[in-house]
C-alpha cells in the first residue's frame, strides 16, 4: 500500500483542514502535481478534482503518511467517502521530475462543478470565500 498522499485543497499547508494531516504526523515532501482538472464546487469554499487524460495538471502537495492503512481510513472519514462526497484513488504524481504513486481524493459530484480553476492550483485565499456560480 502506498504511503504517499497528494492534497490540493483544504488539507494543504495553511488550509482549513491541514491540522488533520498534522495530527496524523504526515510528513511534507514538497510541491507536486497530478493529471486532472480542478473546479470550484458550487456552494462550497473548497475545490474538487476530477481525473482527466488531457495534459491538464493539478498543483498541490505530497505527504508521506505514517501507518497508511490506519490513517487513510481516518482521512476517508474526513473527506466524506462514506457519504459518497469523495473517492480515494491511486494515481501517478510528480514530485519534481520524479514520478511516484500517491493517493488522491477525487470529488464525486460531477453535477456540482462550478467554474474550472484553469491554473490548476487552489490557494488559501480561495478557501476564505465561498464561490458560487
């Protein structure tokens, strides 16, 4: 089981839920990216990622989890996997030029896509205001 986790929204450093990663003693490895597209989620202050085969990338952070089997279950609960809000998948991630396999939480609500975040990055300033289209 991979112990790497890619985060792109509120779990990033400075994000509203970053304290959850800190509590799990996740170790920051650096900025990273995955293939996909990032969207504002209608009515929410957080983004949703969607997989894609295009050359679009989502920019975020890569972490190494201690006790991944246990801590991924805790993160599944935080991310609402039991409610169908997010789905955890294993994807290719790039840490600099190095390709690794990492877990990511993809949003499971296609109909709640608002506007695409063309830059592929979500900032802490975007978390402070709810974006509704």
